[in-house]
C-alpha cells in the first residue's frame, strides 16, 4: 500500500524538489554559485537528502573546489541491496 503524505510533508517535499530543479537549471547553464545557493536552501529543508549532497558535490567540483566537493560526496551513504 502506498504511503500518503500529510500536508506538511507534501509542502516540504515540493520545496525540496523545487530547489533541486532550479539548481539543475543553473548547473546546466554553468551558473554554479547560483546552483549551490538553491541546493543549500534545499539542504536546510532536507539535510539528509543524498541527491542534494551529490549535486552540491558536482557544483563545487565544477568550480574547482575539490575539497568541498569531496566533503559533500562523503555524506552520501549507499545501502547494500
């Protein structure tokens, strides 16, 4: 049975996804600082979201900041299947 979201969860999920979508648009246009700005807003809403950590890593890597990129990539945890 599918889990239904209450209103608060739905709004939070919507904001989270909106920030990620905006960040992806900025990333595609090589506007990495702007992408990072929106991803960090999404991270405040959902601090354990691996997609946000991954995207932050990609953006910092694109800026040449390998150290910060690595810090975000390390926060992604992979579960065994």
